C-alpha cells in the first residue's frame, strides 16, 4: 500500500472514505475534524454528542459529496491513550476499508500529529491488511492501494522517513508471520534456510547454513538429538548484518525454530497439535528483525542464530533417559523429549559466545507454563543483566508488545541439577518457565543475556487481546520490540 502524508484542505482530496479517531467523551473538534463536521453539516458533532466512542468502536457517516463516507473510530479515554491504541484502531480501519472494497482512503491524525503516532498509524494500517491466504482458492477482495494521512505542515515535512520506517517494520513483521504461519510441510528446516538465504541477495546481510555433518564436528549435541526422529535434516542458520565498524562487538539474536513439534517420544495430546507449526516463531522473529535492521540501516553489528529442526517420534528419536552433550561441553539428562527447545537453544547460545557479543537475546516459544503464568497478554522475560532487561521492558512499553519479568534466582537453578549429568532438561511443572530459563543460563557464560518466552504471544490463542493489527494466526511478536530496542541501544560499558 502506498502511504503518504498530505496537508491540503479536506474537501480537495478524492478519497471515497476518510477516517478519524474520536476520544471517549470528546466534545470539541479541532483541525481537519472541524472541516469534516462542516462538510457533514454538523452531523459529526451530533454523533459525538449522542454516543460514547469506546475503544475501536466504528461509526460510518454517509455523505452526498465526493467523499461518500466518513469513518469515525473510538480511541477510548484520552488519559489512557498510547500509540498502540492508534495502531489497533488503524488496523481495524484498513480492514473495514477492504471489506467495503475501496482501494484508497484518508486518515485524519488530529489527536497529536506526533511522529510516534504517524509510525503507529502506518504500522497498524499495514498490519491490519495482512492476510495469510496462500492456500485460499477463493478470489481475493480488491487491494487497498493508497492511504493519505492528513498532517499539519510541520509534521508533514518530517513524516516521509517515519512513514518509510513504519512500512519497513510492518513488512518485516509480515515476513515473520508468513514463516510462522506456513505449515511444516512447506517450511521444513531446509525450506526455512532457503527463505533466509533470500536476505543474502539484498547485499546487506550475509547468510550461511551449518549442515548436520559440521554440527557433529562442532558438538551440537542438542540440535542433533532433537533432529534424530525426523527424516528432515536439521539446519543451523547464521545471519550477519554489519551496520557498525568491523570488529565492533555485535548483539546476537537467537531464535528457536522447531518447524514442527510433536513432542517426540513424550508425545503431545492431539488437540491443537496443529498449532505446533508455530514453534518456529522465535526463529522467524530473528529473521524478521535482521531484515528490518538491514533495511533501516541500524548502526549496530548484529548476528542472528536460528537452530532449525523438527521434533518427531521416529525410530531414531532421542528418548527419556538419554544424556546429551552440548557445544560448550556441558551435559543434560533428558527427562522429557517435549522440552526440546531449550536443547537446540543451548547449542546456539553457547555458539553465540564466539562472537564476544555486547549482549545475547533469545526468542522462543519455550514453555506452556508461560501461558499459565501470563496468559496471552505478555511475553515472559528472564535474564542475567538488569540493564538489558530494563531496556527490553522500556521497548515493550513503547511498542505495546507487553513483557513481564520473572525472577531467575539460584533456587530455580538448583531445581535442574541432575544426578547423572550436569543438568536435566526439566524439573517438572513447578516454575516451568523459570526453570527452562535456568537451563539456558548454563550456556551464555558471563555475557549479558535476556530470554523472551513468547509461547503465549507468538500466535493468536484463546485469550489473545483483540488488537486490530493482529489477525488469526501468527502475530510476528518481537520484531517491533526488538527494532525499538536496537534503535535506542547504547553500549553497556
């Protein structure tokens, strides 16, 4: 969709629909909204006076002029407003525009005209139009080709770069959603590595793939163990983006990519097992972040590590009672083969240390326990460096991708000690999200590290909040948060 800022009289545009946001209880109009009310001979004022505009409520007012429809959407209470409110509203507006089979529309941004709001509006509008319809045989609705944003002249002069930034981020989120939404038959580890290789062709990202034979040489016992039950070979995808000086320590992003997770020998219940195509969401997030960072020319060196495999109960599958040795030499007793994500992340986190990184941040749909703890509203955060954790929490607040920090005390690390190996891959249900992070902490050395458990937020589930920029399926969570974090990154020492 083409998005452009405009600063012309309202009635000089040729859009068949113009949308504007209204705060709950708002009685005074300003800016372009006044012109719209005059255009409707006071009807907008009457509608505002007669009903409360709660969050996301839509009213469509009809006109006999060339602008045939005015769409008013509620932004909730003014003192509760955040850019994410606008992002959600924008998604609902663009979806309604598409339902009306219109190809263009305008959006009035009278509430602040801030660049932060412009970016939120762009992201929400683009993501609201996202559809995963690759496998649909029915005809698509006409594409929405253009959105004009009414801005004051001061904001208009600065808006072009912000519009471009919002579109780059939204399209990177869409890539992450696509990769997560793909069924495992069409996104094996080999196919996922092929998608990653497409970033190589852009010239800003170097991509290489470590094959299983080299993994044996490197001692990637975790990845190789999980892959044993599948006919599909595991892949270890490395993405490198150089936005800073050569030799400057990178930030390493690690993403779990189990392209399908049956649970292995410790097989999952059949109900909702189809959703386990989304167990590659962490890896998809890392790929999306690297893509966006390169296109935005973020001035940092970044490395993305994506261990990719299936977890199936084949004849060669690893079994409860096995002992696995990882890249850093540590061993783990396997008590449950459905606690496989931490095994492949262990190798990747240990491998990340060779880059001598500023920080390591991993994204993983790691534990169902995180859904029990936090529902589908927030991702879980654990780590070993308070400054890194606080920066992630700040980025979460700015982007609306909510995160909640959980403790990672010594007592939790004691729970995963094994009688026959260094550690065990599960200690049972109690504190399952935290003990999974405690397991991972054995593989990051002394480097600053943060772990984001996105099991409850990576795709829409029973209690996922209704946000206009999310449709059913993958959400692409983590991409917007990570880009905000990287944009605001400062050296830790």
